[in-house]
C-alpha cells in the first residue's frame, strides 16, 4: 500500500465514523430532552478529535500512515477520547472548579428545578453556549490541555 492509498483509506474511515457519530448524536439530541447540551458537548469534542487526527496526518511517515490505515481503533479512539474529555471539562464548568470570564457560567432556568434540567443555561445566555462549545472543541483537539487541568485539580488539597 502506498502513502496516498493509506491516506485515502484513513480519510474515508474518518468521514464514515464521523458521520455515524454525528448521526447517532443527532438522534440522542432529538430525543434527549434536557440532556441535549451534554450530547452536543460530546459531539463537538469528538469533532475536535477528528480535526486533530486529520491535522496530524501530514506529519506522519509513510510507514506510520500505512499502519494507521490498517487500524480502525487508531482512527476511532482519539476522537472518542476527545468527546469524553469534553464531557469531563463540562463537569468542571458545572462544578465551578473552572470559572472566569473565559468559561461558561451556568444558571438554572427556574429555581428549585432538579435533574438534568438544572444543567441548562438561563435564557439569553448565547455567549455561554459559545464558550462551552469552543472549549468542547479545544478539549477534543488538544486533549493534553484537559488532562493537564484534571492533573492540576487533582494536585490541589
């Protein structure tokens, strides 16, 4: 297998897996009710992971491309981990462990509301959605960033 054939196979797999992930998440988004924000966070983190894998292809040697083309797991794992790390970052935002002007602020839609609905933003806070989705993409794209944050939180007494 040549480098170009390997790249073509990798791109086809990336598009296929991304399409399936987005399709499944759209179904969950449609039927998810108040849990929709978490689904979007996972999808955007997943997309960040796909973009990261795609960008990294140019730096790989021919043998690495051929090896990567032979492995579905090597293509699926980084984006999936990106989605999981985006959810972890979402939890850090919800808990106010990460707070400040650069991060989203969560406010319940109604007082004394419970369950997943309490994770929603107050109406009119589109900038908080934008911040959340930006950081979700960053979590998937640069997974080391979220791991470093978790390590720093873990190190605090």
